[in-house]
C-alpha cells in the first residue's frame, strides 16, 4: 500500500476518492451530486493548506482523507482538521486509516500546524477506537449553522439586530 498526497494533476484520483467517501458515508449525495469542474478541483488541490491523501493498493484507492489547515488567532500557530476520512469496506481493520493519519502528521507539522483534530459520531465505535488510540479524546457537541437563514433575511439583507 502506498499513501500519497494528491496535487492539482490528480483530478481522477480525487474524483475516485469522492466516490469512496460517497460509499463509506452511506451514499451521501454531497460527494457525487454536483462535482466541481476540473479547474476548481485543481485549484483546491494546489492550495498548501488543503491536504488530500489517498492510500492506494495497485490502481485501487482503498482509503483517503481530506484535511484543512486552519490559522489560529490566539497564538501564532495553526491546527489541521480532518474533514473526511474513509477506508473501503474490504480494507478496514488493516491499518489504512492509521497510515493516512501518520502520513498527514509531518505535512501538518511542516506547514506550521501543532495539532490535528477530528470528529467522530456517537455509535461509530471503530472511528472512536482509532482516534482514542491516536490522540486525546474530548467530548464535544457539533453544530451546523446555516449561512442562509430565511427567517432573518429579506431580499438578501439581514433584518436582525445582530445581538441575538
């Protein structure tokens, strides 16, 4: 198995990784419904703060992750967030996810990051076990806040006081 970082020339591999995410995340439509064009995808893969890694066995992508380096303001440092991580069902429990995270560590360090963080869902015991093995667990809640709130906007102009 080879783990490598994708770059702007790896569009086909990134598209196959999105298909893996689609399958691994119970066919989440976000990964296939509106794929970005080549220009957009290449530009994202060229960004130094975007990490797309794949684990390949021969021509098959058996795992992958996408992480983003986030600059902090309370100190002159950054931290990386693993947004997506998946392993093909046929290759689980073989160290693929650990290899991907281990390959991410020096990339984040070299980019100025001091820590990598990741979320797991309650009930996803394999993910919780993996992340517990690799790091320190914090029990937190995750909230998705929509950027468009139709109840608070009229014709694209916010109507709230901003003090809610």
